[in-house]
């Protein structure tokens, strides 16, 4: 009988402690939400705006570079650049999840001058800008958000920093003609990271399940181009045979 009473008392104590803890958590969450305003975030809010402006500019630049690659017949490179453009969309969506709560005003893309007389030169210049933003500016944004107590925003910047550094490396690989690292690619739909070869069980940056990764196949135009080339070769052979 005494054992039963002790068990019931222990269960009651656990329930009370859990209720007190849950109420404390709700108060803490409500307080934190009430502090999530433009005025309270201050420079963290400005960083969110600047990050969105950069990602908009980077997305536009990837689109222009992909079009440039297609004009030169480098269809595989164009497909990879378009994949990184999609990755910037993932970054913008994550940034927007915070900006919506702040009712933030719209922002124009940042001014990004990419120099280069050729596609490869432009890619090198762009890769340098991307890497500088990731290692310096984005790192500063993350540190500032963490210092102000916004760990979720700081973690977002940390993920963006890793992905943007990866993108800078891919741009350099394309410019230097490194093909080995640009085959069998797939992209994480959440954070935008790109992996080579077999898909991981989970994304190493955002833990998204690997089966949800989006493959980066050769573009349809590439297949059409190769088909047209084969047709042209066949016609050439046919004409040669007829002339003989």
C-alpha cells in the first residue's frame, strides 16, 4: 500500500514539474516573440535585408552566366549554373521566413559588377565575390545574430556560408575546365547545397533526407544538340556516299 502511494505521489510530482516547465517555456517563447521586431533586432534586421539583396543579385548573376554558357554551347555548365540559381532561391525562401514575421519592406538586388572578357573570366570574378561574401560578410552576420541572442538566424547564416563557399568553388571548377567534380550532381531543396556522386542519407548541412535531393541531369537542349550533331554527321556521310 505504501509503495502504491509513493508511486502515485511520484507521478503527481512529475506531472506538476512538467506543467511548470511547460508554462515557463511558453512564457519564454512569448517574450522572445515579442522582442522579434525591427526596432529590437536593429542591425540584425539590416543584415537580413542586406543578405536578401545579395542573394537576389547572385541569383540574377547565375541566370545571366547560364545564358552566356548556353550561347557558347556549354550546356552542361549552363545546367550547373542554373542549379546554383535554384539554390539561391532556397536561401531567399529561408531569409523570407524571418522577414515575413517582421513585415519587412521589399528590397532591390545589390549592385554586383562582374568583370571579364570571357565566360571563364566572369566566373572567376564572380567566384571571388561569392567567396568574400561568404567568408567575411556572412560570417559577420552570423556572429552578430548570435551575439544578440538569435541563434536560429545565426544558424541560417552558417548554412548559407557553407553553401556559398561551395558555389564559389564550383564556379572556379567550371572556369578551369574541371569536369570530374561536375558529374552526377544533386541539390538539396532546402539549403541548396550540391553534392557529387551518391546522395547522402541526410544533408550534412541542413539534415534534409537524401532521397529528396534534386538530380542535376544534362539539359534537354544538350540531348537535342547531340542529336542534331548526329543527324548532321549522317547527312554528311550520305552526301559523300552519293557523290561517290
